[in-house]
C-alpha cells in the first residue's frame, strides 16, 4: 500500500504526524489505495520556508528558461497520461473518458503557462511631468500557497501552479485529503522536470496545513478552490494579513422551473 509523502525542498519526506486517513476506491470501498498522514503546521512551515529560500534565485531565472521547464513537465505528463488518468479513476471516481479529458486539460494548462512565461511584459506610460519617464514592470509576489479540491485533482492543481511558476513565484501545494495520490504523481512530474529545490513543494494534510499557509507571513498569495464557507474564511484572514487572494467557491444559482 502506498504511504503518501510530502515533497519539501527537493526531497520526498514522510510526515511525522500520528493522524492518518485511509484512501479507498470510491467505486469499491474494499480496495485500499493509500495511507495518508495528515501533516502538521510545523511540516507546512518547513515547506513554506523552503519556498521562501528558493524564491530569490527563482525570480531571477529568465521567463524563457522557466517556460522550458514547464514544457518539459508537459511532455512528461503526455508520456504518463494513461497512468495519471487511471489514478484519477481509482482515487476520485471519474469514468475513464472524463479522467482522460482532465489529464489533457492539465497538459494544455502547462503549455499555456509556458507560453505566458515568455510574455511577461511591462508598459511605458506618458507622464504628466516634463523630463519624466513613466513605466511599469511585472514582478513575482513571492511564495504562493495553493489549496485545491477533490473534484479535479490534477487539472486545478496545474491551473494554479503553472501560472505561478511562469510568473517567477515559488509554490506550496496543499491538495484535498480525499485525492492525495494525484497530487503526488503531479509533483513527481515536476521533480523530474528539473525545477530547482524549493521552487515546488507539496504538503499533504487537512486544516492545519491550510491554516499555516494562510497565516504564515512568508506566503504572499493564496489561491483556493473549494466550499463557500471555507473560501470566505480564507479571504477574510488572508486579506487581513495583506496577502493577494484568489478564491473560487462552490455555489449554485437559484432558479424557478
């Protein structure tokens, strides 16, 4: 049976947390897929600190070189598309056709992000003062904390991580504890794509990990997809700390038939 691990500072490490969760096949709950340790705030802090140390070097990597690493990850994902789709089927419960479509969506997102890494442009602006030149340049914000849901375990993680890496941010990913295997396989792809240590990090867990990402001062941006109640709390707490926040919350529009 697989024991899920964290990926911190370029190394796979097993969590020391005594809290565990058993991951089963939702279509056949007698089939155990993995043992998931629920990592602690201290372990999340270690990943954040690793991302913080890696940020100064990563932000100086030229956009075209960041694009090459993202394209390498895309090609590896293409080679492993069947294995990734099979993981989604077993872990999350999608039918084969929809799992394949999700993997393709993730591949497309990596390709798009690689293209955007080459198009990070500033602007020149007319000034209202004589002898003054106005301009803007785009800078990465720093460490980004990414919190992803169970329903698209690969595609949403890639959609959050790809643009952050393209922009020059370092990242810490916390996937849903319902679908940890897909996240681990995605980080294996990134590991083998030669991203420098600390640029990409994975911490498996639940609320403790998410709260550390929100509260830690080194995390300068949060991207979340999940429930409305949790998204509102993340938005409030992160905004109070001056972080950039992006929340995509579940909801249903009311209508009358």
